[in-house]
C-alpha cells in the first residue's frame, strides 16, 4: 500500500506529514507494508530539501526529514497511490482537477478523519511565511491527523496483504 502526503511546494507540511506517518507506521509494525511519500501540487521546489524550520521543529519531536527532497506530482501517481492526504482545500482541489475521477474516493484532507470535524474537514495551515511557532502548531495538527488516519490505514494495509 502507498500513501501520498500533499501540500503546495513539498518543503514544509507534506514532508513533516510523511515523517510523522512513517514513524506511526513503524511503531505499529506496518512500515514494511505501507510506503509513505510526499509531493507538492507544484514543482517549484523540485529537488530541494525540506525547509530548515520544518526540519528543526520535526527533529525536536523525534522525526527525521533528512534525505527527503521535494517533488511534484508524477504522471504515474494515480495508478500507484492508494491513499492521498492533502493538507488544505486549495491543494485538494488542485489534485482533484488532475486525478482520475474513478480514484477520487482515495483523496481526502489529512484532518478530515479527526472526530468532530465538519464534513469538509479542517486544514493544516501553511507555516512557510510565519514563525517557528507556526511550524510547531502545524506539526501538532499533522500528528493529530496522522493518528486519526492510522486505524483506516491499518485496515487498508491488512486488507491488501494476503493471509
């Protein structure tokens, strides 16, 4: 199974979300069954490492963003990705415009799985133009979103693995 985390440039939110979900999957013993990647709806930062503030705030909480490099969406992604989790509506809508209609049921907002969220789900704010405190707030929301998705991802992963 493959999960793709999406934001705009793939240098702040989606790399943090990739690292958080990877750690959650490893703790659950699912890291050999579920692959996690991240991408941007734009390719403006292609090949760049994550923002230094994202790296620092993630490392402070035990997440490793080293080795990640920004990428845009790939033509093969719709046929190889099982679940896409977007950080905000703008990127969700951008992705939906390019994703095959028959696979849109696999695309959602990261925070849509939180209990009590409205049908559209809340958004993970982009901390890029803000302060380090904004990166901490963003990371906290990402952790909550990943935790909320874990039961669904675990069920999908277990269903995909033959007994």
